[in-house]
C-alpha cells in the first residue's frame, strides 16, 4: 500500500472547556472516497477546519503527502492541494460565477484551469456571468464545489454539500462527486444524509463527542454497536 | 488632464481657485487612498487624519532639518505613513469590522498625542514651515502646490485603478466578500491586507506632505482635523466604494460642495453637509453615486 495522502495524528482541539476533538487519528488514501459522519456537535466541522487550516489544533499533527502542514495557514494548504466547500455556501457575492472561480484558480491552482468548462461540467454553464444572489440552493452548493475544484485540488473536503437538497438533487450531486473521484481526486465527504454517504463512501469514520468511535466499510459501520448507541442514544 | 491643469495655472487670474482646487484634489488623493483598504478590502479606517498628519509632519521635519525639496518631502511623508500603515496593519488587521475601525481611531489619537507633546515640531503651538519664494514654471507657489496635488491625484487614481484590475485587487475583493472563503481559496489574506494598508498609508502620507507649505503654519488641530477623517470615509461611500471612480466622484462632488458652502454660507456648515449627505446615501443609495448610476442605466 502506498503512503496515505492525508494523515491526521492524535488531533485535539478545545474551545474553552469544551473538547471538540479528542485525540483523533485517521488516514485517507490517495484516490479514496471517505465518509465522515457523527451526530451534531461530534466534531466534524472542527476536524474539517483543522485539516483545511482555518483552525489550529491544540495538539496533534496533520500531514499531507509527505509534508507536515500543522502550522501552515489555510491559503498555503489550498496551494498544496486541499480544497474545501463550506457547509453554508460562502460565495464571493460581488463577483460573477466565473470570477468566483478565478480567485481559487489564480491563487491556489498549480496549473491552468478552464473556469467555464468546470461550471458547465457542474451544470452551471448558463450562469457563468450571473451573480451568486441569482442562484438557487443547489446551484450555490455546486458553486462551492466548482470554486473548490478550480484550485485543481488533490483532496476535496465536501462539508455537507447535500444538506437541504431534494432526493433528485442529492443523486445529481453524488454523480458529480463520483465523476470527480473517477478523475483521480480524493474526496472526504462530511454528510448527514445517510443514504448518500453510505452509497458514496468506500470507508466511513464515525465521530462522537470529539472521539473517533468507528472506522470501517459502510456495511461494518451499519452493524457497529457503538455507532448505534451514538445515534440512537440507547 | 495634467496639461489642462497646468494651463489653468497660467490662464486663471484669481488665486482663490487654486486654494480651493488644492483642497478638493487633496481629498481625491485621500478618498482614493482610503478606498484601497476600505472599499476594496472592506476594512474601515477611521484614522486617516493620523496617516495624513504623519505625512505632513514628516515632510515638515525633512524640510526644516535637512532643507529637503518638495518631491523629497512628499516621498518621505508617503514612506513614513506607509511604514505606520504596515505596522498598524500588522497589529490591527487580525481583528475585524468595528474593532479594526476602533483600533485605527486609537492610532490617530496616539499619533496626535505624540505630536502635541513633541517640542521639536512645536507641540500644540505648531511650527512655521515657509515655502520657497520662487516657483519655477509657475507665477506663485500656491499654483505650484495646486499642480503638485493634481499630479498626486492623477497618480493615486492610476495606482488605485491598476490595483482594482489586478490579481491583487481581485484578492482584496474576495477578502471583502468573505475572508474565510478567500483564505480557503488560496488567497494570502493577511499579506494582501498588509499590502493594502501600506499602499493606502503611503498615498495618505503623500496627500499630507505638501500641507505644511500650503498652510505655512503647521499645527496639530488643523492637521489632525475631523474633516480629514470624516471626508476620507464619506467621499468613497457617497461616490461608491467598489471602484476607483467612486472616491474621485465623491471627492469632487463633496469637496466641491464644501468649498462652495464655505464661501457662500458658512465654513462651519461643511461637516453638517457631509453628515446629512452621508446619512442620505447610506439609506437611499448604499452603493453610492456609481452604484446608483449603474442601477439607473440598467
């Protein structure tokens, strides 16, 4: 087996007295589709922010490829190939869709990116010159993803890109993510919609109260007693 | 434009126009400078008067201590204010919104306190900085100062415009729209903000540098004036803060109105006019004259 693309080792993060992450370790292989699930407040978003760089962990290390990135600011990580979408879409509101993509293309991408082609690929081809305020929810989430992809990332962290979408839209979004993965991009999917995350992921990690309580194939996770307790509180 | 400005210094007989024109052009520079950090990056600086005064006092010291010529005074004033911008930015740009604004206000107060208590520059009494007697190429020195300010105004607009259309400017716009999203998209937010603060400081300092010659008697209360701080914010807001044209239009309209009001009504009513206009624009046209025009043309 080759070295993992992302390695998180003994990560801890506290906010005052609240322990958001408690000694969490995980690995993501190059080209893998990893799902991260857990109840609200389990530490999923904190984990995303520690990996993407908007938060610094109190302890532990984050290694990307063969580089320790624990101390790097978020924009340096973006240049190394970590792209993320935000749970609540955060477009650049004064810019057209194309200009939105131009930011990550110009600042993070190591190679040329065709913003228009990328937007068309995600079904936003007709809205290249639109402003974010003219988009629907699903289109805003696609824009989040498109902007992440314009950085030509090696790892995409999709933070609840499907929340609030209809059944059909979830399938559509999943198709997009699977196609990206086919193209060689490693994907870490943080998701509440079980149907989607179970079908999408090759492997799933479960967080609860800041700890990793399970790590395995979807079929194993479904049968895992600790996971059942965390979700059902039994 | 520069040729036209020079022609005016030869053709127009009344000196008053050059005094008034100097003030208006000075506000073009200040508003444009403020807008680089405030409009493009979205960081509101309440301390413009501090940067302006650093430029003015640095220039005065260069003149008195070293007998430096005007271009050196402007260069020195700009650099000193740029250094202050960089330093203040490093300390303050990690905080956001209203907290950043308060920090810049505090900076202006600190600088004024230092000047008030510094004997070399006359403390609160002020100091005389007389301009040279001869103005080569101009019939008198105020006309030379007017032309100098015109050059600075054109220069700062050229700088602002090229920033706006550059990768740097797009990065600043991303910061203004959403700083976390910008950082995650690879934009080195702190570095860009520092660059914007430094550039803004340089231009504000340059705007203040000819001021000692303009007033002859440089003293803190008129240098750290409320008018400078308020106008530097109000002009871009009224003109429209997202493009280079906004501060220019705002400075010309507002600065011009103030000069006319000073002559025809009363000099103390100036800031009242600014205040009322600002309130009106914030309520009815938050995107300024430029935004209003765009909306009407659409």
